[in-house]
C-alpha cells in the first residue's frame, strides 16, 4: 500500500516520496529492481524510487501510463493536446530525452526522434503489473540517456488456472474501447496475453480557448504478451513483446501567432514494437546468478499533411528508429552482507529517414559496469557503482555514483544520500540532419552532476503511514540546443534544477488510503537566466481511496501544477483539476467501473496553445471466465 498527503502553505511546496508500509517495520523490505538492476529490499536503497502497482491503476480506471505518472513527485508531464498527441516526461528538471524508459528491460527510447527520447502518446496500461520510477542520475547503472532517471515498466506474469477476461467501455468524446486478456501458469511455465482497441473522436488538438473547433480523433491498437518458463530449477527462460499502432489527427503550428491552429488534413501514424528474450542461470546455490538477453526496439513514425486553402504546401515525412541491445548481467553474493554486480551492455542505434529524402545513420555504444552493495550490519547500506561507455562516434565516458542509507533502530527513521554523475550521447538527429542541415557531428555528450539527501519516517498506531522529504540538486552541462547564428546544433547551454520532494501516506481507517505529494523545483538555464521549458516550480497530487469491503471502491484524485514556460516562450497557466473514479464487483465474474476526468470542467493547458479535456465521463464492464 502507499499513502500520500498534500501540503501547501503560503505558496511553498512540499512533497513526500515514500514506499508504504502497514503495521510492521519488516514490510519496509518491499523488493525494488530498478535502482540496482537486482532485486533489493527497499530499506537498503538510498535512491528515490516510486512504485506504482496494478492496483493503483485499477483504482483510477485510467487508459494510459501518462495519466498515473502525474502523481509522481519530481516528475512533469507535458501533453500537446488530447489522447495520442506528443507526451513528454521531465524527471527532476532533466530534458525529456534524458530519461530511459524500459518495458520488461527493453529500452523504448526512439533513436530517430529529435532527442532520442520516448513519446508516451501511445503507451496504454494494458498488462502492466507495476511501474518503478527511479529519480536522479542513473548513467552509472544504465548508461547514456539516464541523466534524469529511469521509468521501468514490468508486465504481468500469469498464475494459476487459465483466466479469460473481456471488457468494453465508452464515454465522452465518442470514446469506446474493447479489450481481451488471457493469462495463467504454474511454476514451470506462465503466460499472459492482452489485446485492446480504442477509438475517440476527441477534441481539437489546438486549444478551443483560442477558437479552434476541429475534432481531432485518435485510435490505438495494443498487443502485449509475456512468456516465462523454468525448464530446470536453476534455469529460467523468458520472452516478452509489446506492439502498438496509433493514428491521430494533428494540428499545425502558426509561428507568427506562436500557437497551434486547426489543420483538417494533418495526420500521424506510429507503429511501435518492443521485444526481448532472456535466460537466467543460477549457480552454486544462488551464489552466482547471470542473465543474458537481447532486445529489439522499432519505432516507425509517418506524417502526412495534404494541402488545404489555409496551408497550400503539402508535406510528407517518415522516420524509422531501431535499437538492438544485448546485455550480460552477473550477480555474485559472496556473503549475506555483500552483493556484487557486473556486466556488459552492447547497443546499436539506427535512424532511417524514409521520406522526403532517404538517409541512414547508426552508431554503437558499448558499456561495462560494476556495482557493490555493502550491508555490514542491520540498518546500514552502501552502494557504489561505476561504468564506462564508449560510443564509436563521440568517444568514451566514465560515470559513477555512491548511495548511502542508514536506518535508526527501533524508530526505523531512514537517512539517505546520493552523489553521482551522468551523461548522454548526442542523438543521431542532432549529429546528422539531412532535411534542414542543422546536424553537427562534432557534438560532445551532455553531462550532469547530481546529489540529494533525504529522510523518511514510518509510523504506526491509530494512524499508520509513512512520510519523507528529499532535497535534490542537479547541474547539467554541455546541453545541446540549436544555435541560430551558426544554424546548427551546438553544446551551448548549462542548466540547474534543484528543489524539494516530500510525501505523506496515511491509512487512518480500515479501507481508507490517503496519499499526497508536493514538489518545489527551481530550474534555470544558466546562460539565459530563464526557467527551463515545461518544468513547473510547484506541482502536487492528492489521492483518496476508500474500499467498501471487497466489493466497492471509490477514488478521488487532485492534480495541480503551477505556471511554467511553454511553447513560443509563452507562459502556460497553472491549474488544479479533480478526477473521480468508482468500481463495483457485482460477482466473481462481473465488475462495473466509471471515471470522470476534470470533474469541475476547468479550462487548463499542459502545453501552451494545446487543448486539454473538459469534464468527461467514462464507464464500462469487465467479464472474467
């Protein structure tokens, strides 16, 4: 369980980030994977990690991953319009391309995009078991692109007798969705398969507040499957695949008015494929565990904008990003107080421009890493890791991190601290740009120095829960931006992002969970003195969930964000919105649910000039066999 409380006073912001417990301190030993790439009890992790579960997703009745990420402290979400439009995530002030997104250890970042980032536009919650969000530099563990952190998505393993689940739902904006799911298994073999299709006529991607009237629709088809088996007690084999296809109507951008405008002919289609196979071998009574895997990522994006009276210049473009990544991870446990991990990652990234002018470029990055987790006595944990990556275009870079956590006996107060470095190889689109000739093959990697300190305190009694506060300080150097004088990409910017994340999680009554986060962050471009784009100084979330026995559940969610610098150097206004959800288990086979987004029908924007949902109601039913 997780519990959070929203605090605010005189415009200051606090946000607590906790791993929840119940009534026993031993439950602090929730296992977290993302911080170290090995299963580690949470009380031994000094990094800031938020864990979102399938139950969290179910309580909210949501469709897409970006909807639940908005409650994570230190994380900003910016969606350029409604469902299916470009959706970027910023962790602790880092750029959107400086966060690695994984699904079942397959990297989802697109090598053909402008900054090699990941677009959350088409990522649904189908078949997801949990999401772990690691905040802070993780390049010493994951290599390039992990300056801001890691978002790790883990899909469901089937268990027990085969179960078939079917659901149908619909609602405002002519929305409808159908989904089917089958899962099952035993210790020797388990499987899960989910398929869904959703369509929505939607609302204008350009904000109706500025006179846009066209309805920009969206459709999504997603297939997700996972297969795991144990042919022997010391051997595990697995394979996962996720495919989605998204089609959306888009709007154009008016550079004179510095905002988007209706465009009836502009469409975008995206096909994404992520798949990985792996094998894990345990030797010498689990003293030595090694995992070898190979993953393939393919992101195919196509844009078509036919001529119309307001835009007489037709445009077509098609991009293909591919990534092949092999890894070999070894974990040694020579003593109960020591865990050593080391391994190799080998990655090949390819950017292909199919239209308007065929062009192909690729590069290879080879990384070696070593990590030591030391737990000399109960309550004391030190983690040290170092990594060297070599890219055949920009050379080598070594990164490192030290993480410390100390837990006071009896009180269970946790003091933690981290210090580390990060880096990011320039995106292929930044090195080479045949369309506009702005690429620069002489770019250096972006780098960062990051540190944070924090305290967490669980408590028991009449009101159980947890609370914590973390101060973080990030410095980014050699950031890559377009230089209008040289008319090409250059390492011209330095930036900082520092602030406080706090959280409270409470369980005051049986069945009642209260959860709140609040983040205060000062971000600044050190060369221009301006705030960084799309990073709100103040942001927070409040969740209240109540379960009526085992049959019914109600949920209320408040999301707030302060003003932030946005597109066209305009200020996007702050907002506070209320979302509601409820579900009812009619029987073991039938359940009903409903959700209301923006229940108070507030006008707001996440990105200046782009539309966001008004009050919208949805509902559906689930059948299980």
